C-alpha cells in the first residue's frame, strides 16, 4: 500500500485526558493514510521534502462529536419548550416525525440537517432517524455523500404512540434487519445502530427482537434513559417486575452487551450508575435539551467520578441548537448551578473536561476519534479566530475559550474527517 503523508501546521489544541489541554504553538500534525502518525513541535528532517498545509495563526482543533440527536426534528428547533417531555413529544415531535413518510420532504430536510452539522464542525454524530425505512436510507446515503461519520438508527416504536406513528413489531424488526444488512459494512463512515425509541414506546416482543438483531449482527444500541420524572413513573408502571429503568434495558440485553449510548441519565439511582460503569454504557449528556424541557440537571461529576463514559449530545430538537460549542457552554452552566443548588461538594466542570467530552470522550464510541494522538483518525477543524482574540498575547487555551464562548460557525474555515476535507458547499 502506498503511504500518503500529509503535514498540517498551526496552533494545535486538544485534550488527551479531561483534566488538561495539550497545546502546540506553530506545531505540526503528521498523518499517514489519514491517521495521525505524530503531533510534534518541530518538524522531523525526514519530512523536509513534503509540502506543508500551512494554517499558521489559525487554531487546529479536533472535529466535534455529537452522540445524541434526532435528524427528523431539525425543523422543530426552538419549538414547544413550554412543555415537558411527554406533552412535547405528543404535540410537537410526533407530528413532525410523521412527515418523514414523505421521502421528498425527508430529502429536503436531511440535506439541511447534514449541512448544519458540517457548518458547525460536527465531524461525527450518533443519530436517531424516524421509524420510516425509506427516509432513513435517504439519510444514510446523504451522510455517505457528505463524508461525515455517523451511526444512524431507524427508530423502533410499536406502542403508546399515536396511530399515525406506530409500527407493527414484525415489520419493524424486518425493516431494521434490512437496514442493518444494507449499511453494516466494515470500513464505512456510516454504520447502523439499534434504536428503540424508549421503553414506553416499545413492546417486550419488539425489545426481544431488537436484542436478537443487535447480537446477531453485532450492532450497537442507543436509546433514552431517565430523562423526566413522569417518564420514569410510566416505565415503573409498565414494568413493575423490574427494579429500575436501566434494569429494563438490561433485562433485554440492550445495556452494554454491545456498545451502548443512553441519552440524558438525569435521575438515575446509584445501582443504575454502577451498572453503567460495569457495562461500559456511554451517557449522552444533553444539557440544552434538559433545560428546555425542564428535565433536570444530570449529575455529570458523579458519572466522571464513577468512571462512566460521557459524551455530549445536542438532542435536537429537545436542544435548540446543533452547535457543540453552545452545548459545551450549557454543560458547564448546568454543572455550575448543580454545584450551587444541588450539591455543594460537586466541582463544576472545567472547560477542558467539557471539551474532552465533546471530542475524545464521545469520540471513543467511534474508535480512535477526537484527539490528535498517534493512530487517531484525522478529524480536524481549522478555526480562524483572528477577530475573536483581540491582542495577540493570548495563550492557545485562552483563544479556544474565546472561540467556544463567542465564536460563530463562520470561524470554521475548513473541516477534515478521517483525513479527507469536507466539501462544505455540498447540499
Ligand atoms: N424520549 C423519547 N423520545 C424522545 C425524543 O424524541 N426526544 C427526547 N428528548 N426524549 C425522548
Ligand atoms: Fe433524544
């Protein structure tokens, strides 16, 4: 195989661990066949003949990772937040998702959705589609065309939802299996993920069938967990025989038996948290959504202290923004208020901890993604922050802080995902 070496120069910043940033002023990232070979301060002599992609004076940061969002809710950003979760689903979300029975509508909205992702620097995402198979295939094909990385789930829901958005469980399983077989390819940038919407909308038969598919094709799982108090009460009523909400997913072997993401995780018991740690379940922390729908504040410090993996999710359209920097800010705000009003022993999240969750933390779900360490896939954003940083005496970390807090998507001038530049004029 021919070795293709590329060299990127600029002001590099990333998080290897949550507690601190690694920075290299005028540093170099050297990639071989789209993976990082080394990230260095001085260019080794062996590369002196190779042309440098020179982004001096710009920041080079890892592409963002969003581990929980709903593509067919893109048109609902900002709508209905006077409601809590259950009425919001009924009055806003379900009627909008029903429109995706129309493949023309799906194509139109999904193009806008993917464009919004790359304009905001989200390189990788873990996405809920709707229950409609054809529209989900359109979403997957558009992602493939875009060059972004994604896990995509056809939603499964066969009870407790409006008749216009309820499946027959056999058909739901058949369609899910078809989608898995079509898209579960070893080196593909997009992959299927099993997506029971949440326990209230999935019958035991459906859960059993999905669990078998997950095992048969070795496919990961995503769902929602303990987002809202009424939701939790409802799950208790539906499954009196099982102690906890997490226990219901676990009962069906969809709680860490394959890689698993659970969105929200606001009101979990200590036993549930222990189970998440033991089974390596990822928490998708969705603070904007949790504020909008009055769901609560997830105790992220507790997850981190218990070695539970945490990534960031925008959860659009529960979240009002697809921007990961804005969601990072919300995560920090949420934890600051938690430390004042809920538990004064909690240290609020630092900027590096929140940035870690939005890059390497969530990136772990994709493999070696979200950092500039050796062997990581080269996912990067080039950030022109000349007009943000004011005087030129700021450290690279301070420049990143300014970009996160009041930068805009226009500061992102280029994006690379797995070593390839994304054409941001597409769609
Ligand atoms: N729980 C079940 N479905 C949904 C959804 O679409 N959004 C959110 N935030 N929570 C859910
Ligand atoms: Fe969600």
